[in-house]
């Protein structure tokens, strides 16, 4: 079935491309004029049309293989964050939750380097910046580099994402712009809002030209996600036959409700004291606050008198349902309060020594702090009867009978989890570059540079240890504001779980010492767990040299860049008396070649080596252990989570080729093929380990070998040749086919790369004319592996079903300065589902449900202005 969407997408690309070329031939125009050169007055290159034209021009003129997003007008990008905007780029996939796009994958891989205005940026102890923290309103554009050159910062096996923010010299003079939107989320049934503003100017002064720009954005989003779940299965004896049969340890669901707030401030100062000298200072500050609750309903199909077990008709070693008398059941509130503050300050200069030589240098300071707080309280009740069905159309169903789930007199206080963490990361980075250009000859430019970084990372956290109530009491005897009711109708009512009582998240966070006292704990935050604390000092020393070249093969012009980057990484990691030191050198050669087969047809070839260093948390040599609780019988003493100090950088040999046909200014048809060979690719696996004479299931990151290969097709066009109002129509279509596999370090053999969908595509219909700008966009990806080695006797690989999302955005220019907007996301109300798939403990293939998730649909109305 997955072949059909891709086949349709591919056919559409070539059919539309051929139709366009046929039209040019029919009119006798062997070289059709670019859109901005056309004579009809009704073809105006502004807005979306201009943005697509600019993005196409970047791709066409770039040395590397790159795809771009351009916000031609301030606030014009019809997405809320950088992550949201990137989902339309060829070969880019995103994960979605909490009302937004989260992790950004380039060709299925998360191992990207993230830059802001060409400078390395990060959030907390991660290698990359949280792209969702950067509001789309501040963007000038985003470039996704799929191949590299030596002058780009190392660190992106999957690719490099460069977020370009606006600067004062981007404008001709005084500029004021801003806007706001109100957002309704249907599952949360709440309104949110966002607003932004920008002011910029430039002046001629006695000391030269000066420019100053300030911008700000505020985004508040209330959201609700729903999940119904089956956990891993472990065997119990069937009451009817005594045979061992696999039953999920837990079955239930959760409502996640959040109130997320983001602030961003961006400032830029540019000074040109002479025509050949520019001095600048840029800064960006982002703050993320998220106060959210997860209301858990945790059914325990084995906790009580199991009166019947129904074998699954397709997989007899697993159960399809159970009936339990006097069923012990848990509800739980998980209250979170997260805060992240990140800023980057950069100062530099650019000096043209003469018409041929340019010197640049800049110093950058990054600082990011993550502080998270979490309190969880479990409450319990006993139901006379509970009927569990594990697969009703891919979703579990729970039928609790004979008890009022909203009455506090039926619930008992049970367990506390009291956690907090803090992570701080700081980095100084300095670089200097010299470029010399040649007027003619084989060499067009030589460029060399150096870069030094010094990064300090500190992380501390508490272990998630269950603390039992010293004197379990009925919830009805506690203060009435301690408890609350969850939302109703989980995953559209399919799970059978409605509203239930659990703790109030606000009460837990605002009255923490009172709650701690109920569980016999001292007042104040719990001490950090030594085994979770680590510190790292990482220094890098890089040098690069590259040559830009040009020559002709007959009538075909050829140009490109060849060179190498050499980087020495020195790392000192410590944690609870354990130290790990690494010192390694990587030589990263690369070559990019472009052939001008005609004025409009270009062939690119690229090859090179890349690296991505491990996340700092992945290197932590220590393990934290959590004993098994009442929520499951995993067959282990408990679970553990730790790092791997022996991890090295992910190394990749990369090969790319593209064929690009630029029909007009905003019309193109492109194809790409790529191949990656990895060594040390990092994925997390669970495996049994011995600790204190018992067997624990421990998660650790491991480096494996693997390959990734695929093709990309992309097409975009505005149909200017159509008559009248139809000439405002346009389209974007792109599709990606990927195959990725890696060595299985647990069982041997090969397995699919995690997160990699074999097929994905975007289909976007565009209209822009008479002041109207509209976009209807559908994004789809096929099945992918979420994770391996989940434990249990069922299949242990978790595989997600195909999923797609339809979004719409529209705007109307009331005047040249004022525009009103309307946006809608997740129009079709998509449902995410994944399953346990593969060989189960008996060596037989099985496919059983794991998660069903639903998300908000959002509807936005707003306006923006520019003067």
C-alpha cells in the first residue's frame, strides 16, 4: 500500500513537469521568461511566489546540495516555529506532539548540526538547538544543507540546518512590522495566542553607516494529547487450562494537558565605518516554560482475581482480553514544570583587504540552562469487575464496572515520585577565515580558516524512585483541592476510559512539602542522585582549507569546491568518581562538483566524510536503577538507564547526486540520490544486565554500523500561463524513498534504522493573486520503527503505522500594509498508532497494539502589519 502514495506523487511530479515543458514548446518559447521578467501586469512577484523564487535561487546558486525556506515578507511564513516550517522541505520529516512539530529528521536521521546565522547553537546538554523554540516570525529563512563544504561547522551526519535571522542591513531603511494570532485547540477546548514585532532602521552618520534591529515574539499554546496503551506482555496461567499466556502488564490511557509559553528576543547591530569594513553584534534569547499534567489511568490486568483469559485468535500464545474480579487499578497525576533559557551573543567583523581578499573573524558565546521539576502521586481503587480487551480496531478498551471513578471515597493514596533536574551548558567559540578570489583561471577562490571551541556541561538529576505512603488514607480525608478530575472521552471514546479522579497537578507543585509529609519525607527537594550527575569539558581545534574551481568540458561549464576540514576533539567526562577521557582527530575531506548541462539543467555530484559527536548524556558512565513496582511484572528486578563512555563520534561516508531543471524563476523539477555509510551510529537498546545478584533490564546507547540510501524528487511551479484568476495557482510536490539498516548489537544480523520511513511526501496547493494568498498542504510518511528491545514475551519491536496531516493557511491583504490571516492544522484529525511487531518470545511473528494517540486540531485567526 505504501507504494501507491509514492507512485502517485512521482507520477504527478513528472506529469506536471512535462505539461509545463510542453506549454513552453507550444508557445515557441525555447527560453521562457522568468516570472519577474514577464510583461503582463497581473503577474506580480511578491509574497509566497517571491519566497519560492528566492528559495529556488538559493538552491540553484549554492555550492552544496541545499533546500531552503525563505520568508520574503516579515511574518509571512505560515507556520509557528522553525520545526513546523521544515516539515515541507524535501527529505525532512518531523515528529509531532503537544500541539507542534518536535524532532526534525533529515532523511530519517536526527543527527543534525544546527546553526543560527552560521554559528553553532544548542539547547541544554544536547548537540543541537530545540528548533521549536525559535519562532517563525523572526525568520529570514532556513537552509537545509544535505552536503557539506570544509568551511561549514562539523557535526551533522544527517545534514546541517542553518536558521537565518533578520539583520538591519537586510532592509533599505526604517521598517516596523508585527502581528498576532488567536489559536483554538479543539481537543483541549481552549484558546491560545501569539504575537510578534520588529523595528529596524539604518542611518548614515559621520562615523559610517549604522543599522539596528530589534525583534520579539511571544507564543502561548494550550494543548491536549490523548494516548491509549497496551504495555509489554508477560505470562500468567490461564484459569481455564493452566497454560502460560502473555497478558499486558498494564493497559490504560493518559491525557496530557499543557500550557506552554515561549518568548524570543532578537537584536542585531551592524556598523560599516568604511566601504570595506563591517563590524557587527548579534544576539538571540529564547525562554521556554511548560506547565503540563499527565493524567494516567493504569489498569493492571493481573492484579486481582483473573477469572478468564481469552487467547488471541491469530497469536494463541498471547491474550486478546481478560476479565478480573476485585481489580486493583491505579490513577496517577504527573505534574511537570519545565523551564529552558538559552541565549547566544556574537560579535565579529568582515574586512575586504582589497577587491580579491576578505578576512572575517567572530567570537560567540552560548549559554543554555534547563530546569525541570516533576511530582507524581499515584492513587488506587478496587473495581468489582474489570474487562480488558487489548485490540479493538488497534486500540485497547477498558470496561470498569461497579465503581464511581469520580468519588474520592473510592480512592486511596499510594505512591509518590518526587524529581527535579538541572542541566547547564556554556560554550565559547572563535573562528577566523581568509578568502582570496581570482579573476580568471582554474581557481576561482582559496579559503582557509581556524575554529576553537570550549564547552562546559553540567547535569544533575534525581532518580525516579517510588516512595510508598507511610499510612495510606482515603483521598476523601485529604484537602478537597488535592484531587481533581481528568478530561473525558480518551482518544475519541474508543478506549472506554472517561473522566476519573486523580491528584491535582497544581496542588502537588504548590504544596510539595505537605505532600512529602504524607509519604514520610523531609521537607524540601530531594537530593540529586550521584549516579545521574556528570560534567564534561570538551574542546575542539579545527582547521580547514578549500579551493573553489572552474573549467569547461567542451561547452559544459564545471565548477565546485574541494578541500578538507581537520578537527581535534579533546573531552574530559566525570561523574561520581568515574572519569573518561578522549582525544581524537578526524580528517573530513569533501568535494562538490556542478555541471552546467544547459542554462537551465544542472548536475551536481558530492562526496565527503562527516562526523557527529555523541550527546553528552550518552557518555555518562554511570547507571541508575529503578526497582519494579506494582505497575508491571517485567520479569526483571527492575530497569536501569545509563550511558556509554566508550562511544566515539558517528562517522559517515557520504555520496550525493542531483539533477536540477530550472524551468523559470519559480518553477523547477529536481531529483536527488544519496548514500551514507555509518560507523558508530548511536541507538539505544535494552539488554539484561546483572546488578547486586539480580537481573535488570538496562537501556544504554550503543554504536553500530549501518547504511542509508534513497532518492528524492521535487517539483514546484506557479501556473502563470493559465488565464485570468487561474494564473494565481501554484503547486509544490516532493517525495522521498529511503532504505536504512544497521547491525543489531543484541541479536546479531541487520535491522531497520529507527525513525526512518521508507516513503514520505508533501503535496501543497498554492494560490496567490488579488491580495489572496492560500496554501493547502498534506504531509505523509510511511511506517517506521520507533524502538527495539522493549521487553516482554510479545514482539519487542515497536513499529508506527503510516500517518499524514492536512494543514491550511490563508491571508488577505486588506491594504499594502495590513493583512488578515486564517490557519488550520490537523484538519483530518489524524490518529497515530503503533504496534509491537516481529518475532515474539516463542519465535513466532506477531503484531499487537501498543499506542493509539490523538492530537489537537487548531484554528487560528490573526493579522499582521508592515510599515
